[in-house]
C-alpha cells in the first residue's frame, strides 16, 4: 500500500496550550509552560476531582482521542486493506495515515512502523523473531532496572535457544554502570535490550552511547521506550537504535494499542511473529509468501479504532509541543523531589538529575500498599508495589515502593495534595 502523506485533519483539538508567562495560583508561584486550566478541561475523567498520579501505569484520555475512536465506530466502521468500496477505502486511508503520523513523531519511515497491542507484544515479537537467529552460547544483555516485559521474554528465549542472559548492574545512584556495560559487551553479545526511562527509578539511560557500544560488537539494540516517548522528544535516527517499542495508553492514547519501530533492513530479514490474513502476499496449499512491510507483521484485523485514537493523541501532544511536555514534566518532578525530601523517614529512589517525570519512594516502617491504600481513600491515586520490576526491588533490598507519576494534566497542587496525604499516612502509623 502507498502511505498517505496527509495528516488527519483537526478534529476539535481543543484550545491553545502554550503559556508564555508564569501564572500565580492561590498566592503560590506555581509556574508552568502549559495553560493547565485549559489542558485539564480536555480530560473528562479529571472532572471527578481525583488527584491522578499514576500516569506511568496509564494516562487519562483527552476528549479528542475518545471522539476519534467513537467517530470511527459511529461513522467510519469498515475493515482495512480488504474492501474496494468507499467506506473501506476511507478506513484504510485513515489507518495508513495513523502509521505515517507515528513515523513522523519519532522520525522513522512509514514501512518501519508496526502496530501491536503494546510494548509487551512488541518486545515479545522481537524475542520470538530475533530469537530464531540465536545460536547456543550467544549472549543477551539487559540492565537490572528492566520491566518484566523486557526480562521474561528474553529469559524464555535464552532457555529455548541455549543462549546466555546477562545484566548490566547499576551504580549507587540508580544509573547504568557504563564501565561494566563496556566489559560485558563482547562479540558474543547479539542482543542488547534496555529501558530508555526506568518506570521505577526515573533514570534516563544513555541510549546513544549504549547503541554505539552494541554496534561496535555487532549486536542489535532494542529500546523499551514505554516511559520515554510520552514525555520527551524521541528521534530513532538520532538514537541509532535498531528497534524501539512503546504503548499508546501511556501517552494519552487508547489501551490495546502499541508500536514497534525497526530499521527497515532488519525488519525485512526477520520472520513474522504471527500468521494469517493481512500479512500474506500469496498463499497456496503448500506455500505462503509474506506481504511487504509493515503489513508483514500485522496479521489479522488490526485495532483500527485504536490506531485512530493513537494518531489523535499524538496530534494533541504535537500541538502542545514535546519540548514543552518535557519541560513541564521536569518542572513537576523537581518540585516533587523538593517537597517529598522534606518528609522525615522518606527514601527517594533513583537519581536526582536527568530523570523522567516520576518519583518512587519508601516511607520508613510503612508498607507501600498501606501508603497506596490511605492515599486512595483520600482521593490521591498513586501506584504501590513492585511496579512490574521485582528483580530491581530485590536488588534495592525492598519489597516494593510507592510511585507518583505525572503527565501534561498534572499540577504542582497535585503534588501538594500528595505531600499532605503522606503526612496523614505517617500520623496513622505513629
């Protein structure tokens, strides 16, 4: 199929978000690069009054994303790449537009964007397809801060292919030990798979440097960008990563919708992950020929509404500007670090600088589940537990942590509410 270059038209994209001057709220100088009053109005669920600080798990959805998906089901519903009638052709055009919008967003080519169910499926696709190329004794290199979705698939692949799984340790600050990384990467290393931004520590990893190391040894590098793509500009060509995965629901888009980017020449060499309709060019009783990229990896009827929702979410973020999104996230996380650090008995995980918009912490003598429960009863939603990173918590010597994570709709007042509820938690357990 020929990619469609035009963008999805403006679909009630909301009002202007940029703010040139700092605002003063309730006598406090809480400045922001976003017009948060306008921005928050775009998110229907926030009208309930909840203090939502769990955006690393999933973000709230702006009305334009909900509208785009509803419009498809109400006015545009047809399968793609199959019908030659107008409704199907319109659905196909918009579905391909969604691929192009994603490609432009991370500076990739149309053929390099594969739609999946999410980061987890994208990484499983790579573990399955790349795994077939591994030989006994080949090495897979991860870091100790990985999400389960970037550990378990490689564990299973290593067992099946008799490969060796190794981990780059962390420094005391919660960053990747680059000296150890250089020692561990050898000609035996075939796959390096790392998080761009840790969902627990907030650490932003030096992907460009890791990519150079991997390539110098002939290895491919995979980036789990589930936490980074929603919060800062990501350019796959600049990073020089071979593959990159992220999820729509963590960037204001719908659940069940994800992306796998791969360099075209590498994707062409890989075997499909799933088989069936849509991913074939020709089928006989004894033989099949695969379709062109990206359809080779998109078997069956895709999540069409999800693709349109993701496209609407990206269009929304681009109207704000990813530099502004990143600046707002940094403003919030630095404010959170400052305010939380003043609470007696708190331990904040991860580095203080060069980190993403989330903060994980422990309170001395109080289980994270108790913190999360009391916070929830006070209308403050935070994450409690191991955050799908049990090995990392084990390395840190803790059973779990509490995490507050931010998005474009959060304010410093939200952080003030978190601090107030943590003081209540401490009173309960005194």
